[in-house]
C-alpha cells in the first residue's frame, strides 16, 4: 500500500508491465505529457498508445517543434523509443482479453476512448485517470444567479459529477486540487526530465532573469539552450500562478540552479503542487523581500533546491 492507502503494483525483476496510454495525442498537454515521458524512462514498462504523439519523439523538424505550445521546450522532441500504436479493433480485443496490465487515461476530461469496455474488464487499481486541467472543481460548483450562466452552470455540475463517478472506478489524479476534494481525488504535479537539470551551477551574472511571466516583450528566446541559460545566469526568476498554480516554468527555473521568486505561493492549496518545495520557496521569498538573502544563504538554497529537484521533481519520479 502507498501513503494514500491504495494498492500499488510492484514490478518483478523479470517481468514487463504492459501499459495502454490513452490520449488524443493531437498536441502538447503538459500533465499528460509529463507522465508519458516518465513512463518511457522506465525500462520495465512496455508502452502502447492510441495515437502516435509525434511531438514527443526525437527527429522532428525544429521549426515544427518551435510552433508547439511553449515553443516545444523541456518535454518535446526527445523520447528515443518509438510508440506502439495499434488499431482501434486491436485495442478493443486486447482490452477484452486483459492483455494490458494497466490502463492510463492521460487527460480524461479530453479523451475517454474505450471507457465503457475498460471499466467492465479492469479493477479500480488497474485504471488511472489523469486530470491536468488548469481549473479546480470550484468553477464546477459555483452558483450564479444570472440566467445567462445557467447552461454553463449545468455543464460544470455535470463535469464534476462525472469526475466523482470516475473516482469510484479508477484512481483519479487531479492537478489543481482543492483541499475539500482530496477525499475523492489524488494529487499530481508537473515535473521535468532529469536530463534537463544542470550538473554544474554557474556564477550568476544578474540578479533577476530577463523573462517575466505575462510580459510578452520578455519572451525573447527561440531555442531551449538560450532560454535555460537565461535562468542559469540569474540568481532569481519571477514565477506565479497563471491558468493554474502549477506551471512548467517553475521546474525549468529550478532545473537551472535559479531560485524562483514565486508570487503569492503561500495561497496555493495544500493538495495542489504537493511535490513542489512550497515551504522552502516561502522562506526564500521572505529573505529576498526583506533584503536578507546574502551570498552564503543564496548558495545554500540554490544547491539545496537543485538537488531537491533531482530527487523529487523529475518525470520518472512522477511516473
């Protein structure tokens, strides 16, 4: 049993677990892609997919990758082993015969292919639902008096009730998770490939990284190397909640030995970003705000946070 009380499947040394990863695969979806990337880093897993997810695999035209959301930085055009994409008829027959050991829905609110068959054949601890949407469930329950919002309200309530129903049929992981919903859903967070972490921390050339979230004129980087170097050469980098609390930028900053200055992080719900070192960042924010971050403390925290990232915030750890 893991800390949440659910049965965790253990891999025997001489066995290979067969996983069906179900997603639309039509473009980047960070939470889904973080998990998929991590699964592909575990050699004991045999991964089958419902789509080719071309953007995840190396060998793509750099300009095509650059056109992806986030310019394709950090997660894309990297995986070496090719996917095992099967036809719909083949997948259905294999689900019925329980060929796959585990079924993972990479983004259940966007894609629920084969769900009716899967829930008939597989037990709760053999089905994983991932919900990486930016919004938590509060928008699903908010009561609005205006008639214009009535249809949206009914749709939101229906989505929430469906998620509750799915949580009884499989392990439902929610990224932006309210404290009051923890009894039904499991927390999950973003992560970054371990290969993206720097091995040697550089001497910073500037206090604050040039790029500032929301200021489009600071989005000057057109390749990942320069983007990462901008953080590696800075002491601090501003980050904040945008669509949701979790953001790949937080992890990109940490991976380059830079300390995030995370605006309002103390307001982040307990069960959102559970792997992120929130208490440490609250402390470094305080030191920065009060002018108490001297060189000794700065070096201590940047080394600590880099090693913490290596130990807990990589894609293989999330997988």
